[in-house]
């Protein structure tokens, strides 16, 4: 059974940085597409960043140049380094995983972690 357990997040002032972590278990993740989604209050869930099985990252336009997605060598741990944070980055962030990077909603989700950016 695939499990994604998140840590990190919290509150920071605009311009600050935070790092999210996600520990994956229950399968071999070397062939998975993994990533991060977020949901702001009153908004739909949106993809923030993904990394495919070849290690190629992809970012939403809103976070390009500020956020960095990465994995450890075993691909069991996923990270999101968030720099130059803005108040509009405030949301619940979710670690996600699926067999492919389909562009739709992934199959597996972490428990979520709150990120709050104050102006």
C-alpha cells in the first residue's frame, strides 16, 4: 500500500523560504511520477511541480524560478524547496504520486501540510 507522509511547511513572511518533504513507502518509486499540488482557500487544487521517472522537473508558471522539486537517489523522498515566497503561495500543499505524469489528478496523495505566507 502506497503511503506518502509529509513534513515541513509552516508560516513565513513574504520573501522567505520553506522546504517541504515527503517520504514515500509501499512500492518502488523509481518508475513513478511524483510531485506537489496545492489548494488555496476557495480555489481548486492545482499542480505546482512534478518530476518524472527520468528526473525531469516541470513547474507551474506561477512558481517557476522560485520553487525547486527534487528527489533522493532512491526516489523514496521527495522535496520542494520554496524560495521568494509570496502571500498568494498560501495553501495546503500535497505530495502526490502516480504511475505516469498525466496532467490530471494523481492517484496517491499525502496528508497535506499548510504553508502560510504573510505580507
